[in-house]
């Protein structure tokens, strides 16, 4: 099997399993847990199964979290939408500043 196929399998199986549901648990994981995940992926880099230029597990978890939050904001039928607070509109009555030199 060529390296490209092995990289695709590694991403599809190993990285997917490592980061499954990461928006739910990543922020609650300890620094030691996160370092262990990073170290595991670094071993994959050493064995030419994952490129060093690919996103790190931390970057992937943060992107997944951002994606989930964006979907919550956009999709009014999202199952988690009800957990967000109502949108608040702030109307500030600021005084006009005089021209300053």
C-alpha cells in the first residue's frame, strides 16, 4: 500500500477515533490527556502515517468546536439551539463627542 493511502486510512480511522465528539470533551480533558493525544499523533508522523504539516489534534478539536457553534447559530432547527441564551440587543445612548484636535 502506498504512503498516500496509509495517510488517508490513518486520518479516517485513527484521528477520527481520537477526536470523536471532541467538542463535548476536549475542554474538560486535562493537559496530560491532551499531551498524550498529541504524542500519539506525533508517533504517527514519525512512522509516516500523518504529515507534520497537517493540523494538530488541538487545532482539529478547536476547529470542530467552532464548526459546531457556527452550525448552532445558523441552523434554527439544531437540537442544541434551545440551550443558547436569547439574543440580546444592546442600545447604548452615548453622548456625542465634540470635535477634538
